[in-house]
């Protein structure tokens, strides 16, 4: 079979999934990059030498070849792009396709009442409701957004992003003696709520806990963060590292015991959650961010706190600080979740299996996956977790 994946640009969160498809399909797999990566992502260390990847094609350099790959493929995977018209003819032709999407109403579902917006959503999504086009939901609340506009009825499936999966638990790094190591990583911007990490550090200091907190990333809140560290006297406990390349971030995760993920509802997915879980961290995550309810089962492989509730966030971290065995157990279960289920190899295998069932007419007769990639995506409304 021929499979084409088209999206704005390739990055380190997508490469493992693409590599898994390339290992299975060889030259019958292509990733089409529709635009160069924006400078902000490059400064964050996301730059990828796309020309070095044998399956990547650049639409802005070879448009005709890319259009042919989109039209002729047996299965199309379509992510976000500035030119949705590239795929419209292919989506309507009767051959199967997956649309990969984060939330379309993350700033408020009331926006679906806009007549202009609904017209755009009809052109891009709704008109394919009776075509063999399925929605891969990159986030726990995506299905509810699309349910509002009656798009992809009965065809919404769980999906996400699949960073590199490491299959050796970092036992030695976790066992290093000393204080509990806590990590936060991301852009220092309001939607990520890095101030939760500093408020937590001040509370842990007042309670007399032994810990070291690392904060990786830069952004508009950096000066404010530096000022608060000085005011709270946290210089010896909190280290600001600025932006680091992805490999350095993973190394920090493998040394850490607790990972903090504090993003708001504006975070579509949050691939750092996959990476932290794969690194054996006990993750304390915000229920608002797309990845958290998908990947974390509260109390089983991590801890979840509700919408901007700092006191609940604090109580979850205190539980981990006070109970080392629980910290270890959740970190191990988190690692197993990624290694056994939420990884690129499993996602790629399920995509190909899905196509084969569609091709042979057995898709509706087979039992669907119960959890993980390509399992049915429930309609979960924002703010309704738990």
C-alpha cells in the first residue's frame, strides 16, 4: 500500500511515527512538508534536517510531485496545514483518509456559532461526514469540538503525538542519592502556567522538603520568573536553564523523579507528557491539557489536578514528596504505558491494520481497540474531567 502523511512541517515529535511507517512501507511512505518551520520553533531546538530523511518531500520545492503523492496514495494522513485545498479533492474521492486534529475551539466552544466559521468548517470537515474519512483526535477534548458541528459521526478515534520511545527504564539515574528532583519544561508563557512551579517551590521550601527544581525553557515570562526566584529566596533550589535541545530535555527527565505539567486548555496535546512518562517520572498534570486525560489514569500511572486548582496541584505533589514508594510506582507505571501502548510503533501498526480491515470490508465487523491509538474517542466536554 501507499501512504502519504501531509502536514505543515516535520519535527522530533513526529519522526518516530514516520520512521515506524517507513520501516514497514519503505518507498511507499512519504511525508509532505508544506512549509518551513517557523523561527520560534527553530530557536527552541526543534530544527530538523528534513532533506536527510528519505521519506520527506517539500511541497514548496516540488509541488507537482507532492500533489501526485497525495492523489495516488491508498491511505492519506492529513495534519494541520495552511493550504487545506491541497487535500480536498483526495478527501472526497472515496478512498480512506485520516484527519489529524487538535482542538478547533480551544478558546471557547461558543465560537462554533459564527456563521463564517461554520462555513469554513463545512468546507474543511463537515462535507466529508459520509466519506471514508476518520478524525484522529490529538487531545482528550477534540471529539467534543467536532461533535458540536456534527462532523465525523461515529468516526472519531484517539490519537496524539508519539516522541521517541526509549525501552530501558532509567533506574540508575532515578536511584542517585540526594534531594527529590522536580522538573518543568516548556515555553515560559501564560498558557503554560510556569508560575505554578515557582509557587510550589516556595511552598515546599516553607514545609522543609529537600528538593531541587529544574525549569527548562524561555519566553516572555522569563524576567518575571527570575524576579520571583530572587524574592522568594529560591536561588539554591530552583535552576532556570533556558531553552535546551530535545536530547538535553530527555536527559533531565531521566534524572527527575517528578514532572510538572501545568498547561491550560490552550495546550492542544503536550508531547512532553509522553516523554516524561517514558522517562519514568511521576507526572502531575493539568486535566485541561489534551494529552493528560488520554495518557494518564489518575492514581494508576500519574496524578491529575482540575482546572487551575493550585491547592489540588499542591496536594498531589505533596503526596509524591511524602511517599517515595508511590512516586516510584507511578513512575514505573507511566513508563509501561508508553512502552506498551502509547508509542509510535503501536500507532503505525494500528493505522496499517485499520486500512487493511477497510480494504477487505471487515472494518465494521472487527472489534475496535479498547484503548490507546485508534480506539474510539469519547466526547468529553472541557471542564468535565472526573
